[in-house]
C-alpha cells in the first residue's frame, strides 16, 4: 500500500466517523429533557404557539425523519435556523469559528514550540536539576484547572503588570478575509493590527496550551530517552558528529514523529478546553457559542457546532498523518 | 616482525556500576595494533570485546568507569582527552563499523544525507577555517558516491536517495562500512561484522573489507566470536576471556596449535562440516561482580591446578610472538619483551 493510498483510506475513514458523530449528537440533543420551543418562546407563550413552532421546526416528526431532513439540508450548506441568534447557524459558525481556530492553533503552536525543546532538554539532562524542574512544571501544567490558570494570568499580566489586554480579541483588522485576525492583518500588511491581535492572543492561547504543552513535553522526553539509547545514536557519535547534530537532528526526528500522534489527539482536548478559556477571556469563539446554544437547547446550533468541530478534529489528524509520513519514511514505503 | 604500533592499550581496567554491585568487566588488558595490521579480538559473547572497542572511542555507557590504564593512539592517550578533542579523533582517525545493520543506521534519513552529514559536520576545523575551506556540496556528494562505489554498492547515485528500510541487510552493512571509512581513518574497529547477515554475504563483505583496508593501508581491529572470521581476515589474534587477554598469537600459529585451555576449547567448539558438532566448553562466563579470585578460567578449565585459584597467571611470552596467560606454560628463557 503506497502512502497515497494510505492517506486516501484515512480520508475515507473520516466519512463514517462524521456520520456516526452526527447521529450521536443528533439523538443526544433531542433526548435531553426540556422543550426547545418552549424555551425559545418564553413562559408567556400559549400552548398553541409552542405547538406551532414545534411543527415549524419539524420536532413533531419521528427522529429518523428529522435526522434525514437535517442531513439533507447540511449537504446543501444549510445548518438550519438558530432559535437563539435568529440567524442561520451557518452564519453563526462563520462568525465564531475563526476565533476558535486562531486560539487553538496558536495554543498548539505554543505547546509544540515550548514542549518539544523542554522535552529534549529534560531527556538530555536526565535526572539533573533541569530535568526535575521541567518535570515538576509539566506535572503542575497537567494538574492546573485551565480557568483558574487563566484568571491568574489575567491578574498578573493584565491587572498588576498591565502589559497585556485582559479580554477579547481587540479591534478587528480593517479587512476581513479569513476572520483570523493574525492572518487578516498580515495579508493586509498591517503590522500594527497584527501586534495588537497577537497581544490579545498570548494569554488565552498560553492558558489553553498548558495541558498539551506538558503532555508533549513528557512524551518527547520519554521518546528522546528511548532514542538516545539506540545504536544509530552511538554510531552517529562514533563518526564524530557533534552532539547537537546527534541530539537535535538524529534523535529528535525519530522521537518527534512518534509524538505526532499525540499532538493530533491533543488538538481535540484543546477544542474541548477552549470553552473554559473562551469564557474567562470573553473570547468570541465557537466553543463559547456552542455551550451557550446547549444551555438554550438551540438544537440546530448544537448539532452544527459539534459537526464542525468534528470536521476540524478530523482534518487536523489527517494533517498529522501527512506530517507523519513526511517525517518517517517507513510509513511512506510500507508495503 | 612487530610493526610500528598505531594503537597501544596498556593495562586497561574498566568497572561497571550495576545494581548488583561493581562489575569488573575489563581486567587489565594489553593490546597492540601495528600500522597496517589486522588484528582479531576473539571471545565468546559477553567477554568484553565490544566494551574494549567502545572504550577506544570513548563511547562507554555512563555507568562504566575506567579504573586504570591507557590507550595510546599515535602517542596520545585517548583516555585523557576531553569531549571535543575526542570527537575529532572519532571517525577521522578511528572509526567503528557497527554490528547490527538494522539498528545502526538512522531510519528517518536517506543514506545520502547520513553520509553527507558526516562530511559536513565532522570535517571541520574551527568555524573560521570552515568558512575559508568550505567545499562545495557537489564535491562532498561526489566523495560520498565514490565511497559507496568503493564498498561495491551497485548504482551508488540512486543509493544516495534511499532510506535504510528500503535496503537489504547486506546493503545496509555496506553503507555502514562506507560511513566508517568515509573520513579515511587510520584504524577501523569492526564489531561482529556481518554476524547479522547470512553466511555467504558475510564472507563476501569480509573479503571485500579485507582487500579494501589492505589497499588503503588501514589498520583493523576485528571483534568477533567466530574463529572462522578471525582466521580469514586477521594477521594476529587476541583471545579474550572474561575481560582478560588469555592468548596472543599470529593467526596461522594459533590455528596450528592453541596453548591456553580456553583457546583449545574455543577451537574444539567450532562445528565442522564432517563429523559431529563441536564439543563446547563446560560452564559459562563467570559473574563479573564476584569473579574467580585468580585465573578467571579456572572454574571451567579441564587442567586446573591448585595454583590456579591462588595466583593470577600473567601474560607471558612462551615462544616468539606468542603470549599466554596460563600456569601450564612457564615463560620461555626469561626474555619477555
């Protein structure tokens, strides 16, 4: 099986996974107690009004019919109507998704950019002070509740030091192309706006990244320690290669490729945890929107958000697979 | 008779700090390799052969401790060298061919990149000089291709772009040889070369390496448990048992007659095509944490005498060019130089 066939197969696997996800969330959203029509219309509405809305929403039909109708709409790009924002859910998602993509991507970059070097350092200086300190920090990172850390960061950097903004994404860049402020400001060559967007991102992205950072660090450390014991490391040293090449090129490429899978999975945790961070930092993102919709029993919004996040997760993991094949030729040439 | 020495190991003693205690793995060995000479270090698995090679390159594991001794290479004691000085010796003056071709190549880089790395990163002096003498990549690449051709790899150009996982065991072994010889070292340490391959390919590769080092004038230390290999490739043989050298002889002399009981047992253990399989030696290599007090072979020796567990037999010259560490053989005429 060539690597291309392998990727194609992974791509095809996404379809049943997303179908399953849509069925699950569709059923779940409808079996939780509470009547969305009643919630939307408020306590003063008459029973007839509620019944009419239920009919309009198709809630009186059997579940299977509802589902097929919904999926039919989905394929035409119609996510249904939101009872809360009174707009098409697709429009809401378009508005809120970029903020979450931006937040989680930057958080992921933080986690990799800090987790990998710390993991390497910890492995190379195994059982020395540097190792102990990084490991304790990693443990704290995993254990700390995100929202609490987020509040502490706000207190320190925004309130006491006053060097970073407390909440929000800051003013939108003049041109909206992607909705990702960093990207939009760069595309418009507006570096001032880029800097402002970045300043707003640092605290929430860091707060969000800490768990993944610690996870990546621990994994890279363990993998590096294993790789450093291998024959090819000894062989590389015996050719007289400098230690930096042996560690950062020879061992790290091997150690990192096995850490990649976890990086893909931890993107899912980031999406899940994004809600807490988005709440604390008043970040107008999709996670925040999704949870609000859930509390309001805004069915179409809940299902829509879940499917979009599912797609995002699948795409990231597909990217990880591609990167994996790039880093490790054994995957590419496996027969 | 004796060639000018290139490498001289004197009284090397290495202990390992293990969970069970202090393991006295290398117990005062002497070993000389002359310029252009091929020497075999023979002994069963676990007798300390590989440790000796790693000690030469300064690549001992962290729990090893060099207790005493010296390793003189071109008049310089390798054991006194600091990290960076030692790194400049490795590969450029002394190189090692690793024993397992399936694990000693980095799986995620092409053959070409691994060869190029050695030239790019190892052939440097200081950074200033490197800048001044930086050679074009094409030239370095040509050197790699030439080296692959020298180790008889067919189509070396395309080999440069291949990954180790695409190669057969024999090809990987050739690549490892190319990596070791790339910087034209004076001394090559071949650790169990070809053991992981099937016998016909092993013979072929050994023969080729033997011819290659002869034409390049390199010295080689073959580390092997296989007496057949030693006979094929070496000029002189050191027989090692439990971290000690028990017999040294010219290869043809050793195969004519073995003096030390261990050497005799080792040769008798070789299976032959005609007749029964070899006899083998009773028992196993002793425990290094609490080895026998005097002669380490005494518990397994068919000729043991009371003196064998009281006095450690020194390595004595019993006839010209032959040293034996055994109480059975008194020194010949007293001249031991």
